[in-house]
C-alpha cells in the first residue's frame, strides 16, 4: 500500500502550516507526486524570506527647532523616535513639523510627523482618530455670540453618542457605503455611526467662533475626527496589519505594522478609509448646518481639511499624523485654503502653500505640546478658576461638561508665535487670513463627574464609613 503524504511531512520540509495545506496534500496524494515533482509543486506555497529593516534610517526632513531648554528635550525625543521609525522597510521619505511631539514608545510616528510608504498602509501611523479634521463655515455678518449659543445647543461633546431623539439623519449614500465594505458592514459599527454623527468627542477637539481679520465675517470652525466608527476601523486594521507583520517582517515594530496595498485586505482597508472620511466630513457638516437652520441664516462659504489621515499619490502613501496637507492632490474635494488652529486664545490660521522637497506637501496642524497633560497640570499654581480666568480673559470659553480642563488652556501648548515663525522659516505655508477668537466650546473634564467615577467614590465612602 502506497504511503500517503501528511501535513507533518510537508512541515518537515520547512513549510508553515496554513489553510492551503489541506488542498495541497489532497493534490499531492491524488496525483502521486513524489521527490522533485512534489517539491516543484510546493514551491508556490513557500513563505517569502522576512523583509529586513532598513540598515540605517531613511533620510527625513526636520522642519522644527528648539526655542528653549524645554523644547530641546521634546525635539530630541521626536527626532530619535523618527530615526527608529524610518528603518521600517516600506518607508521612503518623511518629515516632522514645528508642532511635533512624541506620541508613544521609541519608533512611534510623532504627532506632527509625515511618513511616506510605498504600496503600504500603516494603521498605526494614522492612529484611532482617523481623519481628525477641521471645517470652517463663513456666516457673513452674523453675531458671534448668537453663533456660539446656537452651536452650544446643537453640538455634543464627551463620550458616547446622541440620544435616539437627538440624532441627525444618517445619509443613505453613507449607509450604502458602509454596507458595501466588509470592514464597515456590521450592525454595531453602523449603529455607532448613526449615534455618533454630530458628536465631537473630547481631548483637544473644539468648536471655535471668531471673525475674519480680512472681512470681519463671523466664522465657525469645528475640530474632531471619526469618533467610534474610525476607532473601530483602526482596531480592525491593526489586527490585519499584525497578521502581515508576523508573516512578512517580524522585526518591524508592532505599531508600524502594515497592510500591503495590492492585497484584497489592502484594497478594502483603503476603501474603508475613504468611507470614514466621508462620514467625518458629514459629522462636521450636520453641526454647521444645524447652526444655520437654528438661526435661519445663510452660509457664505465653507471648506475643510483633514490633518490626521493617509493620502495617496500613485504608489506612495503619505501618513500624516497631525500634519495639514498643502498640496491639492491630497484632497479630492478641495474647495478652499487650509486651516491651522493654534489654541483657544489665538487665531485659526487660513493658509495656502506650495509643495517643497522638505515639506512633502504638508504644514503643521496646530501648536503642539512640549509637555504631557500631567506635567502641565503639575506646573500650574493657583485654583482652577484663577488659572482659567487668567488665560481666557476677554473670551467666551465654555466647557460642555461644565468642568474646566486646564490641560486645554493656552499654556498647555507651544508658543503660537514660535510655530508661526518656523512656518515661515521652513516654507510651510503662507497665512492669507486669520479667524480672530471670540470664544469656543470644548469637552472639559467630563470624567470628573462621570457616572462610573461617582459610583466608585460612593463605594469607597461606604467602605470607609463601615470600617
């Protein structure tokens, strides 16, 4: 009786177990393949040799300089992390902007970083806040306070989504797009996409009202990303990328794993990113439109841009982790200049600019931080209210949770004038107008009175009283 080939025999020849093996074993045994004939057949299933890291970092442009001792440490960490990052096998170019700051362990793309990969999408390089972006609507000579009041009534900050009776209509074309992509077409994803439409999250996301320095018109600017839908896609993308990393390049750091664009997974992930982009744009639009409808006023102009996304140009994928696209080729629906917010007491810059070898078609996305939120909090003296009043004098600044978050006050960010000067020094866009601040809304310290925290404190107090 003829001996049948088994999976153990194939593994002994140096092949990795996989879904292909069952069909291959059947084919070998049915056709009586042996020796050289079997080895020739199995060649197609051989795993490629692991892709090694670049022996030395790919060159990248440094569009930042330290203005003081505090910034020297920050810039040094950013450059070191970028040097490690640029050993990733897919990368061919990169840059850091004046607002750069570390975003994780060594080798993690910094905030204010751009990494250019060939035929590869790195989910970790756009992070969970996919398509974090800014949108501006020009309301002409409308009263800034009326705009801010209407926006406060209609917006939603903090965790979770809107109550069913307060949800915006979910556009049918968006629903169709979600259902057409296997990475987005699940009931929970779509439910979250519905409830999170018209929500802004927390952290540094904001709703800003000001007046154009050039025209005096009142302008509304919102800043937020893709919320729950984007975070869920990111999680799926990282899992897919990790499978490829283990197979293709185990030496690559986990946060820099990639999905090859030419694969089915790569194509689907790229398409899903575009749908999330559409959703995020709609997320801005419903809030801006609700203000116009509440006040029954006309919209004179509107434009927007992402500053945390992946942009495609041929076979190159520009991962902008907090960098504003200057080049129109990155924005298929471009209708105006780009927006760079600094902090709540500074103007939102309206900019245009040309692509250069060192900016790669990008500008900074804001003022950035020199220290962590915790370090900033520890550095402040006085009561929270004293700090708040001192830093927001003359402005109508509101926190949606009714709790002040001092880590979002102007002193938490880099010096705005220094960022603007470095934009000029490194050719990172030209300011063509400024939205001078009237006021803004942010999430605030919503965790202070979060239900879970109140329950926890009650339990602790109960234990103390009973002890």
